[in-house]
C-alpha cells in the first residue's frame, strides 16, 4: 500500500481504532529539492494564523442566520445543507443514516470547502446524547481514513475498536459494546481532502497541518451553531499516531477561533481537552527511544542482537546532532536528507530486518507492511467499503468513484514534501496547557513506531509552568477491575498513561481498558 525507500522512509503505522497511519521516524525533504528551496520549505514554521485563507472568517448580521436547531430535522433520504454567514467559503451537508449503530442517532455528510469535500460520520452517545460530551476523532497518517477507525480489529473473533461497529468480513459488520460512544457523542472525519471518502473537484489539496486546522475549526463552529443542544458542551479533540501532530494544532485553532466567535456574537466552543494516543508529536525526542525499545527491556525483552545494539548506540549521538542541526536549528534540505539516510540506516533499518510488527513488538508482522500493514483485516475493510450498497447507505457522494483506500500515498507524500512532520507541535501542547486545556497522552506499551519511551520524554520536556511539578511526580500504577494495567503520571492538566499489553492501537488491543480510560478522563476522575 505504501512505497518504502531510504530517502523518504515511509513506515506504515496505525491510527486509533485501526485507522492506519503513515509515519516515519526521521523527517526530511525529497532529495530532488535543492537548498535554494529553503524559503518555501520553511513556510510551515510561520504562525498558524498566517497559513490560511484570511477571508475564511467574515463579520455577519445575526439576523441573517437561522440555525437548524435540532438533528431531528435532518433528513435521511437526502442531504440537509448547513451554512453560516461567518464562514462564507464553508458549508456542511448532513443526512441521517441507519448505518453501523442502530441504537443511536447516526449521521454522515461532507464539509464542503469550495471545491474540497471532507467526509464525516457522527454518532450520538448511547448513554445520554442530550448531556454527554462531544469527541472529535481524526485518523493519523498523514493521509489515512477515520473510516478504518470504525471497523478495524486485530482479530476477527475478538478485540474491538473505538467505533460503534466492526467489520468481521467483507460481508459482515457487528456491534461494538466498547465503543467510545458509550460515553460521548463522537465525530470521525476523513481529512485532509483526498483521504477516505473525501474528494476534490479539480485536484485541490491540503498539505500542511495548519491548513487542515482551518477547515476543522470552521466545521466545528458551524455544527455547534446549528445544533444548539451541543452549545457549551465539553468538547474533546482526539487522535492517534500522526494525530500527535494534528490534534495540538487543530485544538489551538479552535481555541484561537473562539475569540472571533465571541466578537461575532456566536457561542465559543467549550474546548475541554486533547487526547493523543501513541502520538509521534516530536521526532527529536522519539529518536533515542527507537534504540531503547529494540535493545532494552522497556516492554518486552530486547529484540536485537548485541552487535546491532552496540552499533546503534554508537551512531545515536551523531544521528541526534545531525538531525538537530540540519532539520531543526537551521533547515538545510540536503543536510536534513543526509541525516535522514544516516539515521534510518543505523536506527530503523535494523528493526526492519527483524520482521517484528512495528506497531506491536510483542509479535511478528502478519503478512508484510507493504501489503497488509501487518493487519490483513485492512483488506476486508476496503472490500466492504467498496460495496455499492454500503456506499449508498453510508452516504458517500456518487462523485467519489474510485476504490476505497485506507491510506493515501499522495496525501502522505504531499505532507512530507512540505516538511509538515518537522513542525514543532509539542509547543502547541504546552500553550494549551497554559490556558487550562487538559491533555491526555496515552500509549500502548508494545508500540515501537510512536512508543511510550519517546512520548514520556516528550511530556517531561514540555516547557510550561507545571513542568517541574509534572517531572517531580513518580510514575504509579493504575488499575481496571483491580488489575494492574499500566503506569501513569499527572500534574495539573497534563496526564501521561501507558497501557500494558497494547500496541499502537490501544482501543482494539485493550478495548475494555481503553473505554475505562476515556470514561475516567471525561468525568475528570483520577486514574
């Protein structure tokens, strides 16, 4: 499904509940780019507000806007259109569906941004949709569909996922009792354009996280303005893998947009928290962890031979220094690419040769990364979503005529060529913490690609007013039904959690623990 070479180092990983992601441990531009392209390469390091359509937000007369008010007015046979004069470039198409979870209100539709169209699912809470919180969920990648997050499972007979249902074969879908909509209303969104059932009319694309954030923030505002029962409801933004880069920026955009909403006489979004599962947020703090996870008993016994570990240990300081100088401190496309090649050959290539699953080093890859991403069920899901009757039920636009693909090579490549993975999104986490937005960083302990060691180092390195208090807190165990299930550290609004026995995709490796974690987080309870 993905091409792999030494320069781009595309390594397939997975997003929450199975929305498979594309992630590489070392970032750099294609070697076809010359040093003369540095100005363009640096554009994504500008403040988020400078990377957008500046006229996306427009003043309006409140008397010109009539909200739909209630989801009961949404039709099932055709799309209902939602607009808001504050966002003249955006509209939302939504229709009621009996797809997936017949026990709750289920809706699908599109966020239309001129000629770009982003597909979404919305499921109401099974518990109390009129009072429960709202969760926004996005896939990882960049370039992978949140549709897989609804359906994927590790094993066709067990292990459930985050979404309300799961695909057990190309012909069958079953109910998931451990879905997060047991506790909350939840969105799943295929973004950016070109991902899953999302499409563009004329080849338009989005290739940076700040660009994508503008579309998401506008959609959230339009939805909440139209459906007043959700106004003021606690809103949580969640994602996994590359979501470690998406979510901090998306949440910051929603937070900053609130000022404009208030000025326009609209209700601000009650952004309560971010939730990042097995995120690759900061490449630099993740570098040394690749050695640790292979050569030290961090979750399983060492998987590398001694000679390889010694060579890796000796190469690591040079890798970190070269990466820092050429890819971070002063971007040099040629130097950064050379650092990529060196770091990959010394740190990641030895892992590739082991045959272990990069998303769960307690087991070997089932199939190949290129063919099955180590999870053969992905093929069943794609086949299921290619069925005409399923597409009609889901509400996929007939304009989308291609085969469903869990992840888009084109979108992933566009993000990497724009150096989006070098964007320092951990700074956004720190800024959100300073503003009282809670952050949950949860990690399956058996993951390699976005592992718990690197994530813990990232949380400890965050520069915010509670940094010393957080670092002073020891890791302690947390339990589910009296059983020890992992480690956690909390100080103020920041919480770090590991889940034993889980890999990159906690919600289906450990579905019960995942739902319990989310339940406690939403309620503000201690782990």
